[in-house]
């Protein structure tokens, strides 16, 4: 079967687990998705499907090219498209629906999203700089400090952390534990936070291992 889905972040809440502990969870509307295009090893060199997230509002903004692309599969226009690899022998074809039940029996997932945009920010918020003393007369509160020597090398080294645009980056949070699946409502509840604001589109895939990042933007 397919190893992932497209979804929407609905927000966060908390659940009581079987042992009585309270767990913070993110509620994701995972699907429903439709297969818009099928990739085959004979024609494309690999097995995959292009999934589209069902959205009734997508038809209003669909271009003529996108309408034609979806008509080939016999499905209404979708706003988000993403390609997922398929296991060998899978019988998914264009027009099929893929639901959240693909994650049944899966313990952990990776979630890919776009972090919240913070606009132009200084070094204390953007890079967690300590800043200067807050006492009277210090004249050094939220400034970055020295950025390079004047005599040598008489330039600023590449990669220096400074003020600038913060957020709106692609963030992957790995190894989120699947707490609950609601097939009837297409809901997937995972333990922990997911990047992006409420309503943001995310990609959910079966965990591929690797360490979980210390903190996501």
C-alpha cells in the first residue's frame, strides 16, 4: 500500500491514555485522498501514486491545465498534490480513494509541514541570543554584538547568525507516536506538536527511522 497521506492540521488537545497519563496530541484530518495519477515501473521506472487531498473549494481556483489533469483520472480538482511510493504488487489505480486506515497498525509517523511565518525578527528571537544586561545605562540590550574584527579579516564570515526572516520553512518532525485513529471521521491523533498553524496542510508518512529533532520552529 501507499506509505503516506496528505492532511490538514486541526489543532491540539489532550487525551488520557490507558495508564491514566495525560498526553498532548495533535489532531490531523488525514485525507480523504484520491489517486490522480499512477506511476509504473514500465513507463516511469518506479512504482508510485500521485495523491490529491479532497477539497470542495479547489474547483473554484483550478486552472484549465489542472482540470484536464484530474479529468484523466475521473476525479474532481484537488488543491494539494503529492507523490508517494508504492509497495510492489499494489493494485491502486487512478480514481481510487485512500483513507486514514492506511496507518492502522503503524506505531510512529513522520509529519512534514511549513512552520509559522514570524516575519523579520532580531537575533534574540530568531537564534536565541542571550542579549545584554537590562540594567540602567548598559546601552546593550537586544543587539547582536560584534560581527567581525576590523583589522583582520576586515569582513564578515559567511554563515554569521543575524537578524532576518524567520519561519515559513519546511519542517519534518520524526517519530511521532500514533495515539488514535478515527476511520469514520478521517482523524489521526499523534502525540506531540506538528509544524504550522491550524488549518495548514501537512504530509504524513510512515516513519523511516532517524532521530527526532530537539525542537521544531
